[in-house]
């Protein structure tokens, strides 16, 4: 597959000046670069600098253009490590996530027919968090805020 067509998803931390707050930057990311975003944390004041942690997803090519667009507007960007956890109380062991987990961090234990989660194998791609019908898989951004 052409690498520019690959789906890409990253958690990033944005720092920006107060004048940027009033501009529709997020709207433009979706409209002009076909990117989707999920704001995980935000602290914005009209009189202060803003700081936001968000997950940005789209085709790799569009992702890079979107990042350049933000940087051209004076927004500083840093990658944020993330980790995935499972709420064992919520998991119904339906198995839907196992088909998506290429790292095999989620797999079925044949004897008990339960789904096991091995955090050591997880590469934090985030696919399971989008498919889980009960929201048992969680993303946590490990960044200063
Ligand atoms: S999709 Fe969600 S509920 Fe189903 S096995 Fe995976 S974590 Fe559990
Ligand atoms: S985040 Fe990705 S690698 Fe980790 S458990 Fe979910 S699907 Fe598997």
C-alpha cells in the first residue's frame, strides 16, 4: 500500500498563543485536511496561552500537511506517549477487539473463553478503543499538562 494512504493516528500536545484561540484551527484541520480529532485535555483562556492534548487521525499524507498547517500558525507541537488500559469490570469478553489487535495483545483464552489483555504486547495503536462496544479499553496520554 502507498504509505501516504495509510491511516495514521497520534496523540500530540499543542501549545499556542492567545490570538490562536480565536481562530478555527480544529475546524480547518477537519475541513481542509480530512483529519479527525479527539480532544483529550484542554486548558484555554482568552487571555493566556492555550494547551491542548488531542488524538489526531487521518491518512499519513494529510496528517503531515495538517501538522505543517498548525506549525505555520505558530502552534508548537510535541508527540505524547500514550498507554492503553482495560476496565476488567466493564469487559463482556465479546471478542470483537481481538480481530483488530495485530500485536496480539488481546486474545482469547480457549479454556475459559475469556479475552486476555497483555499490556506488555500492546503498541498503543488505539484500534480496540474505537471498536469496544462497552468502552472497556481506555487511552491515557502520558504528557505534562
Ligand atoms: S471489545 Fe471490549 S468488551 Fe469486547 S472483549 Fe474487547 S475489551 Fe472486552
Ligand atoms: S491498542 Fe492496539 S495493540 Fe493495544 S490492545 Fe488495543 S488493538 Fe491491541
